C-alpha cells in the first residue's frame, strides 16, 4: 500500500493494518510501517479454500484500500460457480467476474444441477423421439454421457453423497419421482412418490422435498418424504395456488419455493416441519429459486412480461428477501456450485 498525504507526497513511518474482508484465508504480518517511499507491505496473503473473488483491506489513518484476488477451482483459466439456461442451452458463469461459457449447443438442454463435489453436472435433454432423458457432463461441457434412454426423466437433484439422482416425470397435472443411481448399473429407477414433481434433497440427505400435484391447475402442496420412501408429510396446505421448484437452505432449516396465486408468482420460505410462510418477494413474476451455498442469497428467474416466446432474467435476493440485484438480462434455471 502506498501511503501519501493530501498533496500526493509519500509518507514514511505510517502504521498500516491489513485484514481479510471476504473469502477466509489469512495474512501473515498484518501490521506494517511505510518505508521512505511510503510503501507498506504485508506478509503473505494466503487465500481461503472457496473459489471466487476474495478481498483484503489495508487501512491507515482512517483511510483504506481494498485488494481483490481470484481464488480458482483447479485452474484460473475459468472457474465457474453458477449455471443457468438460455434458449435451451446451459451456460456456466464465474459470478464475481461475470465470465460466461456456453456448455451445450443443442437448444434442448434444461435443469442443470451441480454434483456435491462440483465435478459433474446433471441435466435433462429433450429429443422428439424419446422425450426428456438425463445426461451428465464435466463443468467445461466435455465428457457428455447419456444416463437414461426413453425414460422421460427431468429435473435431476443430487443426493449429498453424490451417488443418487432424484428425478421426475410429468409436469403440471401428474408426475412421479424416482431415485436413479448416478452410475449405470443396468437397472431402472426406484419409485419414490406419485403425483409428485420438482424433487430437492435436504442437505443431510435424509429427506426430499417435492411439489405434490393435484391433477388440476393449481391446488399444489409442498411435501417432504424420507429418502427411503417412508414418512411423507405435508409442509404447506393445499389451496388454489400452484407451487414450483423447492430449494433447501444449506442449514436445512428453511425451504424456499415459488407460489403462484391469481396469476402472480413470488418466493416464499417455510420450515420443513410446516408452519407460517414467509414471503420473500412482491414482484408477481418470480420463479425457480436456488439457495446459495453460503445461505446468504437466493437466485431466481423473473418472467419478462410481453416478451416473445416467454423470456426470463435472473435476479439475486438476500435470504431475508431484501436487496434485489438484477444480474443477468436473459436466463433461467439458476444453479450454484456447492
């Protein structure tokens, strides 16, 4: 850090305090004194383990300077930590830098989901002959493997141990959730629940939240079921509203979801044990929430009224429903890297 006076002259002998702002890590030698040239140098800055932008601060006499470094996952060439879909293709983004890479190019890919270790992405792809099926690929779009053929499975959700995918068939009026081994063992899926869609695994792997369908427009309910198929219970009441895409908070204490009533759709959260709902947005066009791994933010899609073909933008809101940030003009189905 260069310490100078109000005229730009270097100041020697000034005490500078260095500290970590974000990302964890440490600074060895967090106090330094500026030299004859006004330069104060900290000890070694060791970055934290999480990929992404990390920040440190140098402060002297009430003034401060912030330094930013990019911690990379395996390689600094590109370390994505966020997925989204645009026009039927999956994109990977490094949120802090906004660098984006397109991973699929078929216009038929949907529902991306990171594996718990961040090494694989599960997604659904549609073709006219077989309908939807489940695929796997690497975070850079390479190594695409077709996991199912002709199953009509979509909306994959990884178990926390990375061994199983909860998948669903059907959409608005009927559906079924099955459990599918990530590794192809030659067998099919295991039935979990009928009239069910949009599975989401709890962080401890013991339960799966899902949308209970009614066979009609709306009248959905949010349910949870034990991962072994026992102990199904209702989390919300079944009313005229429709419900979409539940997502657990990382601590397992809340589930966020979309609820649509009288044409207006917003985000709500609730305890997995049920009880009062907390409304997080008042936008009327909020869909597909996804909780960030640190539990502080929720990304979701906003429908753009009057758009050709139905377009969405992406927004981030705090876990308490404050401080909306629109960060992507076109995209939907957000997914954070664990």
